[in-house]
């Protein structure tokens, strides 16, 4: 995934060539009964090896002493079954990846067990680079087309990591469709992507990224990035408007050795982008499917003899889809009961009409709190800070990190480092898993609303006020009339109200009979609220109904709030009052617990 050679060196190879470690980025030293720390140090005595890039693995939990450098991973091994601990293995891999990421801010992270990537991506990489070499005066565009869950994003990330260093600048727009849709009812999500492109290609010079609408953004892209030879990836594009606002201005302005890669499920998208080459991403073949599934299900390249036949049937039912193979393999990991495997196979064969049915098997085997945590993330917490997410989940279900680790080990969520925001760790999720979770809410639960469409569907129901667990709204979009009858939302755990600075709320509220979030939540009691984030809140004091003693995360960016009664919020852990220019008083009386507080002044009058 990082475009590096991986070499396995034994003592003979190392002694035969003392220079073979000089260019190493990371060295893993596996300490065991047959290879001790002293031997490694003796072998490397003449090689220049920075200590911070050496990681040690105690294989089979071989006894270590205090003198062994850190980090040390104790890898427990069941030698009879030829197995090791999956969590420990992933911890080691993540540490190595983190070390690599620290050395290259452009990396797009790694994928668990990227089986078959080399075979699938080498042809695409060679084709792209050949076209670049032969190109004299035009930007080259390439398309990766295939169904959801087929591995387009994984391939694009792998190719990006391997070739980005050959360009002056690079940018990867992950989940473009989701980012644009999330903000489409407010300031255009396309504008945000345009700003990110400018900031990245111009080396984060924020003064050059002042864009207020799509059309202006297109002009800025056309004029500011001229002649830069860049690698750009637009992942998951599904709308021609995305191409007009993002791709076309770059095609007319970037340097002639530039490359744009587009991943999509729609062939028409890459056709309209005038792609130099289009690659159809096929399902994994039988051998690749076996390899990917076996590593997730057994952490080794072959299954136990008694599970080989049922494994073959499960693999066949996954139909070569990498996402399905990963999810089902992780679901079955650690369970050797043949009846359990047979039951999972029946569920697979019963629901193999669509990928949702396959992914649903893993969801259905979660316990009740894990299911709720997964659905909360699907609807509200994708791309949120990991620590804040832990605070929220712990407040709701008594466990935060434990639930996140469970979901991560089952490949239902990922985490990634946000290079544009102080290297914060954030929550990620495959769009098929997100859509599956939201499908469950729409068709069954009916207790969360994350956009205008679901709000209009769900909030009009008779029992909405008693069942609603989460709500995300835009401040300028009115709620259904039924919301006027609300007096209490006892089960509401998370409330997010987003602000669009370009909408004139005064004009909108002049319409008679329309109810906006600020009208409703001035008086509604929300005693179970754990997370409240309201951008541009119009009130000067926190409404009494929102003063939940259960609040853990509270944010009022760009709001008119004058004071926050923190003394009445005993469990508050995170408070964001950035750009609250009217803030006069913050009562910290009686605060005993640690409170993470964000505040940025707008003018010198604030104290």
C-alpha cells in the first residue's frame, strides 16, 4: 500500500550484505527462541539504523528484559494450532503504518490485508505512467469503474501511494459523493472540495482558497494551479456536476504531466470526463478470494481441515466482492463451531440478492449496544474525531473504545489520520456499510434522521417524539408541522444543527407557519442529550430544555451565545465555543473533571 519493497532477511542474508538495511524505512526485528536480541544487535553493529524506526516483536511472547528498546509487541502464538492473536497482529501493523505515515504526509493510509493488490494494480500503474511519459501537452484522465464493494477505492489508494512522489503536488478526494451530499443543503460541498484542492496544490496557503461559490471556485482552480504537474484522485464520483466543478477546471490548467484518476460506479461519468483509459474493476478470482477470506477468518493462508469445505462455500457465496469477503471473514474469525459456520452460510445463500444482505449478517450478530453504536456512527459520526466519538458512546452505552474496537475488528469501521487537522484520528466507514445502516433505519428502526429527506419522512410519524434517538438538521430548513406538538424528546441522544452562512435566516423566517430548529428547541425538553453541536445558534443563553446533565460534547461555533452554565453540566467533557463573538461569561464553578475547552477570539473586546 505504501509503494515499498518488503524484504524478509535472515541472518545469512544480513551478514552477506551489510548495506541491505541502509535504505530501510521500518525494521521489524522478530525475537524468538532461535533469534535473540543480542544476535540482532551484533549483526547490525556496522549498519546505520536510527533507533526510532526499529520495532521489536517478541514472537511467542519470548521473555524480554527492560533493556529491550521500545516499542515491543508481545505476539502470543498457539504453536499447536499455528495461530497468533489477531488484535496483537493488527496493533503491530498499525504501529508500522503510523511510523510510515509520520515520514510521508501524502500517504493515504493502509488497508487490512490488501490481498491481490499487486496483481490488480500493476497493470493500471504501468499504463498510467506510460501515458504520462508519452504525453506532451495535455492532462491525462483515467477511470476506475465497478460496482460498490469491488475494491475501487482500495486500488486508487494503492496507486496513489505508489506514484504520488513522481508529481510536484498530489491530492486525494476520498468519498467525494458523500462529502458533497452531506453539505448539499447548505454551502455547497463542492466548494469545500475546491478549497481543499487549492490548499493542497498551493502548499496550504489559505489566502489562496477564498472561494464562495462553485462558479468562482472553477475560476480559481483554472487560474491558481496553472502548470503544476499534479496527481489528483476523485474517489466515488456519481454526478456530472462534480466533474464540471472539480475536474474540468483542472484539466484546462494543470501541467501536461498531470494525472486525474476518477473512481465511479457509472461508466457515463468517466466517458464524459474524456478519459484516456478506462479500467473495469472485476471481482476477485477464486484464488484471490480464498487468500483474502482466509486471512480475515483464520489469520493464515489456509483453513483448518474441518472447515475447508464450508469455507469454500462461503467464499463462493461472497461472489468475489472484497468487502463481503472481509466482513464475513472477520465475522467468522475466532469461531471454529461448524454449525455456526453452516448457519452463516445459509444466511449468505438466502440473501445473496444484494450486498446489503451479506453485510447484514455481521450486523445482526452484534449485541444490542454495539448495533446502536454502529447505527449512530452510520448516521452522525462518520469523519468525527475518535476521542469525541468515544466520549459519546461511553455516555450512551457505558463503553466507548471497547465498542469502537469491536466494530473495527469486524471491519465495520476504520480509523484514519486527518492530515489537514493536526493529525487527528477520525472515524471512517465504507459507503456500502453506511448505506446498509441507514437502510436499516429507514426500513425498520425509524428513530434517527440525518438529513432533510429522512427528517420529513420520520418526524411526521405519530411516535417520533418518543422514539427519536438522533437528529441532524440545517438551521435554514424548516421542520415538519408535526414538530410543533413536541414538548419532550426523552430518548434524543445526539442533536446537530448545521449552519449555512450564505442563507438569509431573517428572510426565511418571514414565511408564516414555518418552524425552524431554533423555534422548536427553545422549549423542548431533551433530558437524555449527550451530544449537542449547534453552529450559528441564535440564542444568547442555552435553552433550559437543552441543559441535559448527561451532556458530554457541546459545541456552539459561530453562535450568539453569551454564557454557558457549565456548573449545571456536571458530565461535560468537551466544549467548543470557537468564534462566539458575544461570549461574556463562562461559569466554571464546581468543575472538578477535566474539560477540553476550545475558544477563539474574534475581536479584542472578548475577555
